[in-house]
C-alpha cells in the first residue's frame, strides 16, 4: 500500500478552513497579513478575517476563514506564516 497525500490528511478538499494566527500587535497589521496570505489564497479579503487584540494589547489574533484547495496549499501558507518573526504561532 502506498501512502499518498490523500491518505495522510483528514481533510477532504476543497473545504472551508479556519487558520488561527497570533502575532505581536505592534509588528503585524491586518493589511500586512493579507499580503502574506494573498499569494496562497487570491480571493482572501479583510471580510474573511476576524481580529482580536489581547487584553494588554501586546498581541493580536487573527481568525482567517477561506476555502482550502489542497494540503499543499495549507502547507505552503503555514511555512510562509511561521517564517515571519512577528508571528508567534499558527494553528
């Protein structure tokens, strides 16, 4: 039996996907986040993102909802986001 990408993921594509991102508030704006995401999800707009600041204002969290097309798309997006020093974590 071979192990293909379809067999190793629990998702069925395309599917609605919500990406949670936490960043240092002073270092990442919604507009800057959209610039990072747009090459992977061309249809993304500010309306697809919920923004919440931490109680102390040091961090900001983004919930990004979009139609994921493939595991490869999610992996590439995750790599680009986690490579940024201003982003604390991505779920």
